[in-house]
């Protein structure tokens, strides 16, 4: 990006006077400090309490060991959505970014070369805020290294969902960093599908202004083999944040979601439906901080596991002093379809305000024999009956999706996925 | 239609015999009723016939149209034409009633090697049958039995029966928990399915259901055995004198 | 207005109302017994370990065991994962052994014990006399007799009803006596439930424990009375390190109670106990604790640091253990009474009330480790936070692959009184087989305003109303306690919440 020469000269003088930063300086600075942060904190190790149930090995090792697998399985949302952003082999197809009313969509790589950009107020800032009380060095490393990602700025109601779709091949090692800014009164829905790389480290920072609404849907099936994702979000007053993830593929997936409610009367929801089979390890780690009055947060996670699949849930609700009238709800449930599967959970509450109603529930067990018999007595074969009960079990998580068209699509997708296996 | 010979059953988990040799022969097109005090083994009989786990058949046999049903899986028994209306229908959140019904109908057809019912045809049939049972469109959309009243659950069972068109219907205490109006509605649904070929086994504690579903034969069951069989008058005898006379008589 | 009319949602009875209303005054047990004491030199070293061993006239194997523990302890680091904060403990600035001078000569019976010491227990409301029995008078109907082992600082003063218990084959004595008199039993079981190197405080205890209680119930015996140990820390700057070992042989049953108090002092004191329970086939142990150590003052000065390791090993099939605890005292509590459900069909239960007021910090909970088939566990935890206190439930439920058809149910409720305190829940759930079912529920809420208002509109003061409502909140756990303890616990709930409102 080149500036007109006369203006460039002026700016150059201003640089010399230290009045404005040089092109890309904000990016250099934030990346530099993130690199130092990661360095100082050190990378996660097996003995870290925060990685108690998931081994960080694949995420911290130098090289990518497995090739991406593109399965010709069932596709979701194909040709259904008007606005699509494409990633190929972990690189954003910047020349084909869609034009969407009330919303600007840009490339991180481009913005990093500018001297001023709104993203400099968010990029790496929310990630930094999310480094306490738990160290998340791999997210800091992402801030330091990522050059690919999209910057989505919703300035009003965005009527249709925007989809980010990724395709890759071989041993692509993806480091992706998205930033979303939702202005006051604006709303946007972002859908993520596909796989960025054989291994990926994805960070999404989301700033929701007062009266803003953000919805996020993610489908992890045709999926990275090893995926670590972080969402860092800061939510203003009278606003909404909802994120739902369906996971049915990959070998090891850890989705972290770190939310901070800083404005009153807001509602957030983080939900997930996970279908695990064989050599599959899935970890949902959620940390919700209530630092405002009269907010509601919900965590709803359902996992159905078989053939030795492992499901992990670490969820925490932190209610800070003064965050009165907090309504915090958290449920994590697993259905183990055979003897080999495992469910490991650490659902936490940490509460420093008294006028609150917080609860969590966690259950784990085999399929309900009564229900199974009921279905079979109606002539439904056992395998099909198990699928139906799986759908039944997942329903509560899928109901967290606000848009009924999307939830119907997810439900169909889940049904098809069950039938195909 | 259904031949039960010397059926002896005990619980799998503990050494407790519940059925001590049940003999029953149900001819096609007839309505048989089994009455008996609590704990006599009536519900166990219905569960064993439909293939519920947790029971061990130690002796005897049960044949549906000559086929040994005890060796079949529950879904195979259903496809063979056996239907159990549950005393306590199970709630299945997140699975729509329609989806459930259609899956059941087509699963059975598939097991029998018949073509599946198309969505359009299915919809037409189910709406018509639901209307007869006063089941509205809303109830069809809701998850299976979730939030249904006692009466709605039992009507839903009869709707399933109507859709699946079984040859042999077992009704396990279908009248329990119903008021008179709800019971009449259920009985009408059942009676509408009586076509001279379909066979019914109505299990009940009280005679009142049999006022609405008139049986051809009444059996009295006690302590895991059929102790007496007779015509509809036997049910009236129970109504008037209770079970104690009959139990003493058999002892 | 008539007290009988009071009805509160969670079913608080009139008895509770009376108990609560009758109570007043802060920590009741904060007085000190003026008595001449004999101390070991301050600090911790191999020599101190040897000294403790020789004071207890222990055999060589016991000394070796202690020394091994001491050497191991030197290599360990103090745990820092609990949600508690306290100044670094200077382990060299403590006395590890303190005994009343009058105890130098072992008293032949309780009658020979210094009357001043006996007076202490009388004042605490602990009966050390067997008069009723000695006079040949039957105990009044419904009143159960309790045998007591009284531990004062580092030594056991004596144990009541020993002779009668022995007739039933039950051994109940101080652990120092057991090491001398029943070395085979001690050797066979000591350190097998809580290994010497289990954790920092357990290892420390293994090196320096001075006394404690020992119980052995032979096969098929139902212990004819409740057994109890009463711990009193009296000396200043002295740590209490007691060790309890209870063995319930096949088909044996015992109910055991434990109580603790300490004087009000400005300097914090350390208490690091280890309790080991061994259960063979079909055995049952009920272990109840009312822990009322001095909690420190409202500014967090003084109080007991309570770092305790309690564990039951259900080795036998169909064995059953029940932990019930009421934790109202201590400045800092670090305690997780646990059950290892090794035998098939064994059962573990944990009922807990933990109250933290003022500057108290409690990090407590349980571990249920399911190893055997068809094992069952139940956890009911009620945490109450008031003042500026922090109260944490920390628990583990683990279903191992071989623990088929096992069950766990956990209910974990927290109540907050005031907006300066904290309530935290940190459960770990690990399920490694699918025939087992685990259910965990937790809630956090404030004291119900409607309930408070209802009580106050009937004329109760705010504090009484809070105590009443809290007692209702704790009902499920209080009911699990033996009768006498339940009354005491209800009263304690009221006392420990004083100053929490207004």
C-alpha cells in the first residue's frame, strides 16, 4: 500500500517528530510484545493443571506430523450463504472478500501494513487480558506469528450470515487470527466451516459494544487433525454473544472460549455438541468472567463418545465482587456408548458476590435402557435407536443456537453424520 | 395368533421367579383381558413378550403366528406385528413426535422388506389418524412425550398403534392415571382398530376399562400364573367381590 | 408470639429454634488452662523426631519409620494449589512436643490425672467419668454412652470405658499405647491408607505425630458404644500432630466422633493430623467430626491452620464408610476426607458443612475413588461464607475402568451471606467406564430474603433468623450426625455466624 507522495512527505516528517507511528508499527509492536509474553510464560506442559486432561504435545511440537485429510463426507451450508470468505492452505483469498452491507471485511495482512487501523485497539489486547489468571501462551504465540485472518467490523444489522470456509492439503500448519468488532446496535452472524490446516492454532478476538449482538457457529467435521482454538471476547452492556460448535472430526481438538462481561444486562452462551469416535480427543475449555450487574451466562456441552473417544470439559464461571444479579448456568453431559470411552470434567464456580444464582450440573453414563427399549419396541433397529437417542441428547446444546434455520441445518448435518458412520 | 406355553421367567439380577408357568392362547381377532392384583406378574408378561432386558426366560415358549418371538430382538418382534402400549411411555427430548413415528414406520417396513412410506403420504395418513384421536398438529411437532399430560401420552401410544398397524396389541395398564373422558377417548381409538383380525391383550387392574373395550375372554392372573379364565362376567365378579375370593379359590 | 409457629422452608424444627435462640457469645472455648508444661526444644530436626519417639517409649521400628518420613519430608514442597493464603509457616519456630508436667509419670487411670486437666474437659462439656456405669446405674433410656480418648496438646490423658470395651474385644486406646501394646496391628495397618509420602503435611505428621487414637474392632463385633476423641490444643506456639488409626475387621461396626477446640491466641498454630480408616469385608465405620478450632479474630489474627489428611480404605467387599464433618473453626482449613472404594459393592458417603466467617479460609471436600465393581458414593456438601471469608469445595469423583456399574451422586451447595465473601466450587469428574453413572449438581446463592423476612416478621433478630435459615440449609448433613453431635453442631452454626449480618 502506497501513499500519495506529497502526503507521504508530511507523514514522514510527523514520524520523525514521533507524532504518528510508521506504517505497520502497531502490528510490529503488538507482535513483539506477544512474542515476549509467550517467551516469559513458557509453553504449556503436561504437568500444568490447566492441561490436566489434554496433552499439549501436538500443539507445541515443532513440526506437523500428519497430513490433512479431506473426506468427501457430508457438506454443510454449501451454496446456501451469500457471503463467503475463503482460506486456502491457511492463506486468506483476499482478492475475493465479499461485499456485505453494514459490514466491512478486510484482511489482517493488509491492515498490518497500515499506520492506523481500528483493529490495533483489539488485536492482541483481548488475548492479553485473557492471560490471567491462566496462562495461554499458545494464544500469545498466535498473536505474535499470525499474518492470516479476517477483520470483520459490523456497523449495523448484517442480515445474512457470513461464512468463513477453509480448505487445505498436506501438512499445512495454520496460524489464523480473526478480529470481530460489533458496534452499538449492530449484529452479525459468523459461521466457520472446513479446515485451515492439518494442524491449526486459531484465535478470534471479539469486541461487542453496548447493544451489539454477535453469533458464532462453528462446524468442525471435515476437520483439522490437531486444532487449538481460542475465542477472546469482551461484551458490553445490553448485548448478546453466542457461540456454538459442532465437532465430529479430527483427532485432537481443544476449543477455548474466554468471555468477559463488562456491561450490565447482557447475555452470553457458549455451547457445543460433540460426536466422538475412535482415536478422538475433544476438549471444551470455557472461562466466563462476570464483571457487571444483571448478566446471564450459559454453558451447554453435550458429548456422545464411543470406541475409546475421550471428552473433556473444563468450564468456569467467575463472578467478581459487585457483579450482583448474576445468573450463571453450566451443564456438561456425556453419553458413553461403550466401555472404552472416557469423560473428564472440571466444572468450576468462583464467586465473590452474594446476590447471584449460579449452578452447574455434570452427568456421565450409558444410554438410557428404558428409552432404547421403547424405540426398539416400535420397530426401530438398535443402531438407529441409538442415533435417535444421540440426537435427543444433543438437542439441548443445539437449542442454544438462536437462528432456527441454522439450528435446523446443524440438526440435519448431525443426522446425516450419524447415518454415514 | 399368540401361543404362550408354560412361560417361566425370573429377574436376571436376582434369583426371583416372577412368571411361574403362564399358558395363554389368543385367537386372531379376539380381545383377551388379563386382570390381577398388583405384583401378580401382568406387566412382566408384557415386557417379556416385547423383549425388554433384565428378564431371563427359564422355561416355556411364546409364538406369534408360529414364529418364536422370544429369540427375536425387540425391533424384530415389532416388525413381526407385536405392539406394546406402555404403562409409562418414555420421554425423548429433542426428537420430534413426527420424526419418531416416521422412523418407526419406515424401519418396520424396511425390516419386512416393504418400500418406505414417502414423506407426503406419511403426513396425510398421520394427520388423519391423529385427528380421530384428537391429537392436534402441535402435539405431533413436540418432542416424543415431553410435556405431555397422562392422557396425551396414552393417546400418543394409540396413535403409534394406529400408524404401525400391528397384528397383536398388548395394552399394559393403559387406563392407569386417566380420568373417565381420557379413558373413553383411548378406548374409542382402540375399538376403531378392532377389525376382526387384529388381536388384543388388555392388561388392567380394574374392570372399568373393560366397560369400554369389551373383552371376549378374561383371565385372572395371580402369583405368576393364570388361575382362572372365563367370559366377560369374570371381570364383573372381580369388580363386585375383589380378587380375594378368586385367590382363595385357587389356593 | 409462639416459637412453635415458626415454619421455614427447609424444615427447621422448634428444637433448632430453641438451640439457636439460647446461644450467645463468640468463640466459647477460647480460654486457656494455666498449667505447668514440658516442651521439647523449639524447631524440627532428627533429634526432635528421636525425642518424640523416646518420650513415647517406642520400639526401634517405629523410630525408623518416623525418620524415613522426616527425610522424605525434607525433599517435599508445601502444596500451593488450594484457594487459601497465609503467611509462610516457619517450621523451625514451633514446638513439636508439649505435655503437661503432671503427665510425666503415666497416670494409672483417669482418677490419677491432674484435676486441673480434668477440669478443662469438664468445662468443655466432655464427660471423662464413668460414674453412671461404675455406680451400676443403667444409663437413662435413649441416652447413649460415649467412650472418650482425651488428647491434650501432644499426649493422651486417658481413655474411658476401656475395660468394658475390651470385654467386647474392642481395643480403644491412645496410638502411643497401641504402638507399645499392639505392635502387630499397628505395623500391619499404619501408613497403608495414607502412605508416608502421601503429601507434605501427612509426611510431616508421620515424622512427628505425638499421640492420637487407635481403634480395633474384631470380626463380627458391633462396638457397644460410640467412641470419641477430643482434641484440645492448649500450649502456645505448639503444633498438634495427632494420628488416628481405626480398623474395622470383617462385619465389624463402629461409630466414631471427633471434637476439637483451642484457646484464643494471637499467633496462628499448626494442626496437621492424619486419620486412617481400614475396612475389611462387610465392615462399617461412621466417622463424625465437629471441628471447632479457634478461627482467629475478625481481623484474621491468630487461629489454627488445619492441614489434615483423612482417608478410608474400603478394602473389603460390601464395606461402608460415612464421613460427616462440621467445619466451623480454624483460620485455614485444608482437608479432604476421602474414600478408596476398593472392595466390590463398597460404599462411601461424605456429608459436610463448612462455615467460614470473618477472615477464615476453608478449602475442603472429598475424593471418591471407585476401583471395585458396583461401588456407590454420595457427596452432600454445604458451604456457607460470611464476612470476608473464602470457602472452597474441592472434590474428585473417579470411576476407574474396572469399577463397573458404579454410581456417584454429588450435591454441592454454597450460601453467601454478605457481599465481601467468596464461595467456590472445584470438582474433578473422571469417568473411565460407561456402565457407571455420575451425577454432579452444584448451586450457589444468597440467603433467601423471603425466609429471613418471614422469620424476622415473627420477632426473631436478624442473626437468629440467619442462623435458623442456615440450619435449614444444612439439614441434610445435620441429620447424618449422631444425635448429640447434631445438637452441638446446630449451636455451632449459630455461633460461628455471629457478626455476619448488619
